[in-house]
């Protein structure tokens, strides 16, 4: 199991995106974020696409999430979450 934290700015950006959605899409986003959190806690290196260094980028419906994986500490930190171009 990996420790998972979300930086406050990432939570704020995700919340801004969430409140702008209609109720059906809010439910979809909430479910997708729950699944993402579970996957990040179990196997973060199998989530998303690798970026420079320890960073990875995951794509959810309408949302992209940038996170950093610290192998030594077995910790994941979500750095940013914003609208996805996908």
C-alpha cells in the first residue's frame, strides 16, 4: 500500500471543475476520482503516463491529474488536477 496525499491547490482545482459540471457528470467524476485514488494507493506506477523524473499524468473523463511517485517513501503526491484536453 502506498501513502497518498493531494496538495491543496490540486484539490481546489478539482473542486472548481466539479462544481462546474452537471449532476450526471459530477457523479462520473466522483467515481473516476475514487477509482484513481484506489489505483494510486495500490500501484501508482501502473497509472497514467510517465513524465520527467518521478512525475506521471493520469487522464480521467474531463480531468487530468499530475502526480509524483516517491519510490523510497512509497508515497504518491497529487500535484495538480485540471481540465483534460482528452
